[in-house]
C-alpha cells in the first residue's frame, strides 16, 4: 500500500453501491410513507368526499400512465440485460425507450394538471379555498403526492440521461454497470410508488 | 508520531499532500478523518453561538419582567437556540465527528464506503446551516415557533418559518447520507476476520444510530415539506378550518423527533462504552447485552413518540400504551448503565479527564433518565407538562448526556486526532467547573418546574426569583468552565506535548496505529482480535 494518493479514488465496491441504493430507497419509501399515512387518515375521515373527487380524475389517462410506467420498468430492466451481454446498441435503445416513456408520462401529467388549473383548481387557488373540507384535502393530497412523484420521475430521468451518455462514452459497460443498475432500481421505485398512487387516487370510486 | 517516526513511509493525514493544496485540501477532502475535523469545527462554531443565545436567555431570566429583551425577541432567541443546538450540534455531533473519524478505524477499514458522499454530506450540512442562519436575518424576522415548529402557530406566524424548515430539511438530508454511509461501511468494510460481534461497541452504537437516521429522518422531511406547502399554498393538512388537524403535525413531528433523541444519545453511550473499559483496564461487562441494547433502544424508540403529546388530546388507551412503551425503552438504557458500573468493579481505574467526564456523564444521565420516567408516566406528566421540569430533564439528557459524552470523547481521542496531548490539570479544573455550573443551571429548574414555572416564558412570578438566580449563576459558571475546557483543548491540539500512539493503554484498533493516523489508517493489515476489549 505505498500509493497513498491514488487508493481512495480507485476504491470500487459494487456491492456497497447497491446496498447504498437500497438504503436510499428505504428513505424514499418513508418519505412517501408519511404522505400515505396522511392520506389514510383523511380518507378515513372523509370517505364520501374522497370518492366524489376521484370521479373528477380521468381513469383513462391514469391507466395509460400506469401502463407506460410499467412498460418503462421493463425496458430499463432489458437495458440491464443488454449491458450484461455487452450489447451497447440495444442498451442505448432500451434506455432511450425508458426515457421516452417517462416523457410521455410527464406530458400526460401536464395535461391532467393543466386541465385542473384551467378550471381554477390548483393549490392555493380561489376555488380550492371554497371547496368543502374533504374535497379540499383530496385535491391538496392529489397535487402534493403526484407533484412529488413527478419530481421523482424527473430525478430518475436525470439519472437515466447520465447513464445514456456514459454508455455511449463506454464508461458504463459489461464489466462496470453499477450506476445503470442503481438508476434502474431507482426507476423501479418511482414506478412502484405510482402503482400505489394510481388506485388510491383514481380507482376509489 | 513517536514510535513510528523512523518509518519513512508514514505521513500523518494532517500533513498529507493530495491533489488539492491549502484550504481546498480541506473543503475537497474525502478522507474521513479530515471530514470529521471539518464537522467538528463547524459544530463547535454553532455550539458557541448556541451557548451565547442560552446565556442571553439566562440574563433575561435573571429578574422577573423584561430584563434585557422583549418577549418577542425571547421567542426568537429560544427558537434559534433550539434549531442550532438540535439540528446543527447534537444530532450530527457525535456520529459526524467521532463516528466519521473512528468508525472506519474501529472496524479496520481505510475509509468509509462512500468518501465522496461523505464530503457531500458535509457540504449540504454547511448549506443547511447557512440557510438556518439566513432565516434569522431575512426581512420577515426570525422564526419564533420554537424548534418544534408546532402547527397551527407555525402556519400562521409572519416570521421566516419557511426558510428555517427548509434548513432543517436540508440538514436532515445530510444526516440521512451519513447514516447510509455508516451502515454500508459496517456491512462491507469490516477487516477480514472481524464479525459483527468482534466489533468494538462504538461502531455498534453508530450502527443502531444510522438506522434511526435512515428511517426516521425522511418522516420529518416530508412533514416539513407539508408545513412549507401549508404556508405557501394552504393545503390544509394541519388547518382545522380546511379540514386538517394540527395534532397530525405533532404526531408526524415526534415520529421523527423522538427517535432523533436516540440519534443524539446512542453514540454518546457508545463513547462511554469505549472509555470505561480503557480506563478500568477491564473487559466490558456484558458485551453482547450492550451491543444488542443499542439495537433495542433504536427499535423501541420508534414507538414512543406519543409521550410528548399526553396533554394534546389522545385517547386513554393510546396514553397508557405509549407510557408502557416509554418504560420499556428505559430498560436497555439502564442495562448499559449497570454494565458500565459493573465494568469498573475490580478494575484498575486510572483517573484521567476522559474517565472523569464519563463518570459525570453517568451521574447526569441517571438524573436525566429517571426524570424521563417521571415524564413518561401519564399522571405526573400532566402535572409538569410544558414546565421548566421538561427543560431541565432534556438538558440533563442532551447536554449532561450527549454534551458531556462529546467532551469525554474529545478528551479521549484528541491525542489520537492531533498527535498532541493537553494539560490534565487544566482539563480537570474545566471539568469540575462544568459539572458544578451545569447542575446549578438546570437542577433548580426541576424544582420550579414542579411548582409550575412554564417553559418558554420570559417572565415569572417573584417566588421563582431565587431559583432563577441560582440557575443564571450556574449558567455563568458553566460558560467559564466551557471557556477553560476549550482553551485547554485548543492549546493542547496546537502546542501540546507529542502524544504516544496509545496514551491510555486502550485495546481497540485506533490505539494500534500512530497518532495522528496516516491517510490510509493502516499501513499494515491490522491484527483483528476476537475480543476488542482484551485486557489482561
């Protein structure tokens, strides 16, 4: 161990990176856990109002987004397999498809939100303050939870973008792909949270 | 520095020249030991500011009515004192400073698993701290909610709550990343041959702490985000007029903030568990019980948050349940105390400053812990809720416990960290003054608390005057002691006599390497003993 300087930079431990990512995912689950807790309390208090509000959401767009995210979870997993087989072209393709799906999700979300905004329904709006309590809480939760989720989509997309360019630069390859693996894990988490959000927000009628 | 100076390869981490020079070699440092010192310097800075704020409150309480500040100002002072001391001093305190420095060394590793993440978490700690300071000077005026940010006041006050909560959010991120780093480090980087039950007990305590940091902090994160959204967009979660519930905020807040007490205390207990065997030259009594009790405290600590809310409106069933759990969580803490004391039995005790600080810790912690049980039982709690009894209790735990453990740790490890030794006599004088000042400062508050002195009031009836006077005098004595202690330590670290590699005849791994350690800690593979406290 005579090279004091170089050692720490060169240290590589994929197991540690993956464990670190799993732990970080725990923290994300608890972050959303707080919101799910709040959701369950208010839904217990205002079951009828929550049901009425969920009718205002478009199940079609929600369902499309669910399918899109599930599909993207598959493609990101396929990009992993491609990297392991050293097939860079396919890996790039699948990461690209995943990013495309993420973009579709956000565009749909944009239309959903702007539709609500158009009717004057957004956090802090005049209309919101005039809603009765259960309706108000439902839409507050809706914007808060889907907004925070959308933010996570954007973080996940950023990670996958980085991976895309690293695969192209060949710094992610069949011998060293832990960054892609962790980004994929994160992407699955984003997908998983949506799997819970969708029924709780859209399907309770 | 002493016994290996002949070894030409040895370069201390303090003198090591890396890619960066001068101040950048610190800001850009990834070496866990340098990051530990960075944390220590920042934390000591905030601690001194916190102490100044504390002494301002003691000046205000010297006489009834307005003494040096108005009521509104007093609110801001105790709020800032709380935010600084809790989020920027005691929560990161031991784990970010001594955990960073000694966790890798204790388990025979060269660094933590993610050195760059470690550096990043110090950076965001600094960003969060700057935000907390900014919340004091921005135009809406300093927050006056207390460090607990209770709704509905925090959602309606015109002061700078958003900035202060955002600061706490960012500081929480730093805490999470440190915890994550430690868990991975303990799982992945233990030296060959070191199983979990071969680790010293300080890493055990840090391991339990890290799980709390990891699992509890996100809850305060989302709660603070909700509070910010409540203020910015009136989402209504905590506002009864919009259907929400202010109690919900209290629940969410304490779901984090009670476990956070153990984020402060567990590493403190870990430090004491290191110091006692060394200065008694005796194997720790009940190694496994101490190790597992850390995990037990961490686990049960998640389930007792309701005891902060007995008077807030909870069903009787919930109250006795939380009360029961509170008594249960006291058991593993008591196990530790018994084990420390039993370890001393028939030991050859070497009375040096770190050991004396550890004794002071045990004394103060017992007072803090048993008054905690008084608060944990519903009937007495209702009597003393929100009185200065509570203030006295948690200062005995947090300052008398975590604070004195921090002082113990710094007296114990300073020779290792700087390779220099401080003056024992001065350190002992500082300790005695600290101990007297501390008890004079806080003990009277137990008494007037029972008599009905509310916490967070800047005024009081004349009958509390004598006790308040004693308390204020205690405050000044304590500050004198702190000045002597810090002066002694700084002088020791800068100009003290060179310290040998193992000044206390300790048996854990940090004492097998030179003082100060080299960049990679172990220039030769460390020999792992099955029993880390192997005293003959």
